[in-house]
C-alpha cells in the first residue's frame, strides 16, 4: 500500500515538474524581447578596462548582427554567453583600427568548436571599400594557425573563410524580417566612405551613427527612430589650446552640442551616446560623461542615455527600456 502511495506521489511530482517547466518555458517565450541592442563597447583607441572598443550587438528576431568589432568584443559577447560563432553578420562603419582590431579574435576564436565558438558557415562581413581586402589579408596573416588546425584538429576552412563585401549606401541586408540600411556619414575627407547604419525590424528601428562629424542627413535618416545611438567627442579648452593635434581629432567627430542638435532633428524615442571620445594628455583631465550629457542637454531636451559597456536597450512596441550594467 505504502509502495503504491509512494509511486503515486512520485508520479504527481513528475507531472507537476513537467507542468511547471512548460509554464516556465511559455512565460520565457512570451516575455523574451524580440528586439534588443547591447553596447558591447563604447570606447575609442585608449586601452581602458572600463571601456572596450566600439562594438554594438543588435538582436532582432533570430538574427544576431554586430556593428563594428573593437577591442574586447569577444570577451563582452561571451560575458553574456553568446557564442562568437552566433553572429550572423558583422557590419563595419569604417576601417579605423579602434573599430576593427577585434576582428581577428572574433574570426579565429569563433571558429573553434568549444561552446564559445561554434561558427557554422562562413564569416559574413560587410563594410566600406577596403573591407574585402582587409579580410583577405587577415586570413593570410593567420595562415599559420589556420593550416595547423586544419591538419591537426581536422577543422574545415569554411568557418574561417570570410564572405566579405564592400558595400555602398543603401539596403545591405534583408533577411528574417530584418533590414539593414547603410547611411553615408562624414568622418572627414580622407575616410570615405564611412557609414552609419539603420536596422528596421517589425515596425521598430535603431540607428547607429558610426564615427561622424555633425551630419544632418543622418538625423534625417533617423527621424522618429526608436533608438538613436550617436558618437560624441569633447576636450577641455586648455587641451585644445595646448597642441593642434587635439583640434584635428575633434574635427573628425561631433561635439556634444551638435549631437544634441542631431537628436533634436531626429526626435528618437530614446537617444544614447557611445564611442565616447573624451580627450586627455594625461595632465589635463578628460571631460566626464556627466559633462558630455550636460552639454548635449543644452540643445536637446528629450530622453537620453549615456551609454556604458553592457548597457542594454529593449526596443518594445511601446517604447525603449534601458537596462544599465551592474556595477
Ligand atoms: Zn572611432
Ligand atoms: Zn574613426
């Protein structure tokens, strides 16, 4: 009798457990955001621990799209347990080193069969003129590693072979309900073309500026977007007076008041700052992030987020939720 009762009890628990897991699954399926953006890195060339190089992940439907691959992109992806091979396509804004130095790590480590790698198919990359050539050189540069692994571990070359294309402005990707449009921006006379990108998914959108000077055409392309992420640059007046190099750097970017003007023209549901160019020579301190935001607010009074590494944006049908990284 007791045995029967125990069996019955066991069965009840089993049924309960199955029911519970189904309910949990249904809930997580219902609530999982279908459109989100993660700032993997909001930095620039200085090798800071708190700001990795520029890289922005857009997850739309079942597509994982990466915009730029700066220093530390692989660590930031795996910090969120996203295998490097999960990236469907990498889009480059331009070929300045801070935006591309993470590519070899992403390419080669993503090729490994370990849980953090697992690329299936080629490494898809789209970017301005020079992208295809750069990817070809990278494969040549790492031929030592590649040929060893092919012989030693029997890897196939497919996962480390780039499918690279040099793009021009316009729609550059249209798959799985996700459309990516490259927008030409202005990063200076010698850095052409340079692109910003707009991602459209299910009636919602995000625009990422890339590096640019004040460029009203970008505001036009971003009009009414849900999330508008814009690069920003600033230096203290004493620094600018100290050497002309600082003015040259600043002239390739947008200062906070002009970023505010762009946001004001575009009227996004949420504006955000990334690629924080806060110049310093070590002696004269860089402007703080609070300084940047305060200056943007002199020309723009809408919602704004100062991005940090791992700031996450959930782009819902009724607005954008911002999840700040844990300290
Ligand atoms: Zn840059
Ligand atoms: Zn640049």
